[in-house]
C-alpha cells in the first residue's frame, strides 16, 4: 500500500513565534510552521550566512522567500510574479531582495544578480540552451518577464534536474 502523496500542513503553534521554525507566505499570507526538512535547510543556510532563501508554502504550494518570524520589522513584498531561476539544474525562483544593497536572488541555489541586465542575459542563455524553459518567461520587445505559473511545463522540475550542471562557481552573477 502506497503512502498518500498529499502534504501534511503543520498546525501553527504560537510557542514557535520566537524561533526560526515559523514563517509567513508572501503570496497567500498564511503563517505556518516549517516542516523538518525546511527547518534543516533554513538552519544550514543561516549557518552559512545566506541572507535569503526560498521555501515552499504548505498552503498554496508556491515558493516564497523565507523571512524569520522574529524579524517583525521585515515586511515581505507582495509577489505579483517571480522569475524562474535561469541557472542550469535550479528550479528555484528569483525574487527582489530588499537588502543593502538590494539585489535579485534565488533562495535555492544562492545566485545573486545586482543588475537586471545580467539576469536578462542569463534568461536568454538558458532559453537558448533549453527551449522548454521559454514557457516560464514572456518575451517583450525589450526584456523577459515572468510567465503565469499555469504556462510552466507540468514536469518542469524533473526536466531541470536532467540539465547539465552549471559550471559557474560564483554566487554573484552580475
């Protein structure tokens, strides 16, 4: 007998407000407790000094920037649409990180772009390498824009895992 594939949504526990184990989704705005895998990921990234990371919301299923619930002065920006990360073998999301200085960053692979032109170049390069990725972006006459989620291939994550490893070694990509 197979286990159910549905995710269990952890019930919020007010005792966790002062820990790294609680977050709020930037998309649907639900507060939630991180599951064990997310807690391990967040702790490891915080220990490395990574200033941002992306986690999956158990309510709406979208990737959202992790914001420590203890940082009450932090007010996550509403996500209207996010770019898929243009780094090979990364299916993460690129978000605006209102840090000093502000930048665009992927919480999955840690890539950072301090200039939108550099992100746009990488999107063009990844689309040229892997044509299926074009469904995640909409080309205007001047730039790439995020495509609606319903346009992304259903097997996107599985296809990204099959890509050749990115050879770049720097997290700051432009």
